[in-house]
């Protein structure tokens, strides 16, 4: 994920021995992987929670939706925290909250604890993601400036992939999977904290005062901002259905209770995201947006086909195509806004983009769950697919109009 942090002060020289700049880079990559591991860890386990406490799809998707809502609050309130206290300290705070969420999940006696755990994950991720992304850029171990952003995508997709597969394997093969899965997350969190503690202190040399900043979009780029935000939102909204209801779709439509199969199927999508992202460095942003929208329409059609046929083979194809579509839409949207936003406002502009994208993701998950509870999972998919398809079509139309207007202005000059 691209950083939403802008550096405002020179880092203070390290006052204690640590892992050095290279160690800081890889520790930050580990933080990004942990953030996505924590966000995806409950996805495979939602059916088990539903069986234990007789939860409806509306409740499980509300639990999922709590995460992006909490992350939004964290972005608004703490987006500039690492500028004042340093990347290292912000990452330590975020990872500590994520580790605490693992304890809450592991000990959860009721569904209320799931909501509390998701709040801790969302706030922790909101604080740690931006700081970790900025640390990757500031401690890039390669002479290629694109390496940091590529590693961010690889780290996040790897964390999500492993979370889905490991959670599925534990749910299928070991006793107490609703405890063991989060003990694994707790151990990973503790290891990440230890690595961060060994990195050099990077607090600003001159005290930067932290306070919540109003978020706004600079004039002159608002059409581009709308296209970029809608493109990223496509990725997030389709991903919301996938992560909040995907495990239940496999169990209901494909009639399988093998949680390892569920985890592997879900993990193929995030694997496709990371693999595709490595190939997109030379793809123009508008082309990536168009491709992402078109592929997303195709993946939504496959989602409806899965609901109609209950085919595991089709579900696998949906996972793969959905992952590729996500990567194009997300990367294209960020590419547009990174190119258009003034450097001095890029962090705030990206914060607004993420705010809207995560808000739409939460609404999609909660809406899909409410529909699944009211009319059934299959009809809910049949309703959500064309609704999100219209969003994809809107991105295509607006983006094509934008390119035409830019060309017209260029020709007039």
C-alpha cells in the first residue's frame, strides 16, 4: 500500500545500536505483512464463529466492516503521527495494538469481543501502515525507486495469502483453531515488535507537533481524484465481498467443510494480487484503471456464476481473476493520484482517497451481509454483482472522458 505520510523533519541520528537502515527496511516490510495477516486472519474462521454462536451473515459482515471503519478513524486522527514521533515509534504502537487484538480474539467468549478485536486491528493497522510505507521509501535497499512500492505490495499480499492459508490449515487440522490461529498472530506480532525495537531511533531532531489535520483535495485535480478513488474502491468493494463472505460461499455453494481447501482458495486471490503488481511498473495508470474495471466486471460475472453453479473450479477462477483485477484497479488508481497530487499535499490527498475507499468497503460488506441474511446468500450475490458492475462502468466512462478532455486541452495549446 502506498504511504499516506509526508516527512516533515529530518530524522535524528540513531542514539543506540540497531539493525541499521537495511534492517529497518525489512522490519517495515514485516510490519506491512503483519497488518494484512491480522486483517485476513478471521476471514476463513467466520463460518466457525457462525456455527458456534449462530451468527447471521449480517453479523459476520458487520464484524468484517468494523475493521475498515476503525482504520478510517485512525487515518483521520493519526495520519501524521509518525512525522512527530518517528516511523519506528508509530510502528511499535500499531503492532502492539495488533498483538493485543490477537489476545482479544483468542479469549473471545462472545461476538462482542470480535468487534473489539477488529477495532484494535483497524486502529493498529491505520497507525502502522503509513509509517511502515514511509520507512520503506526512506530506507530503500535498492537503487530502483520503484522497489519500495513493489515490496510494499508484495509484503501485504504475502501477509494476506499466508494468513488465509495458515488459518484454513489450522481450522482443519488442529484442535481449538479459534485460539491457535491467534496465538500464531500473537507470536508474529511479538517477533515484529522485537525486530522494530532493535532498529535505530528515528524521532525528528526538531520537535514536530502532532495534531489531527483536516483532510482536503487540492483544486485542479478533483476529476482525477474521483477516478482514482473509484478505481481503488472497486478493488476494495469486490475484496470486501470476497473476504467477508468468501468462506461461507465455498461452504454453501461448493458443499465443502474442508477449511484447508477454503483457505487455499481464498489465498490464491491475494497471491495473484502480489504477482500481478510486480508486472505493472510500466503500465500507464489510465490503462491500468481501464483494465482493472473491465476485469472486475468479468470477476463479478464469475462470482454470480459461482453462486448459480456451486463449482469449486469456477470459484478458483474467480479468485485468480479477482486478484488480477484488484491489482490493476488498485495500482492504476494510486498511479493516477500520485502523478496528479502536488508533492506537498500528496499525503493528505491519499488519506482522503483511502477514507472514501475504506468507507465504501465497509458499506459493501455490511450491505452484502444484510442482503444475505434477508434473502439468502445466492440472491445477495446476484444483487451485489450488477451494483458493483455499474460502479466499474462508471469508472470506465469517467476515465475515458478525462483522457479525451486532457487531449483536447493539449491540442488547443
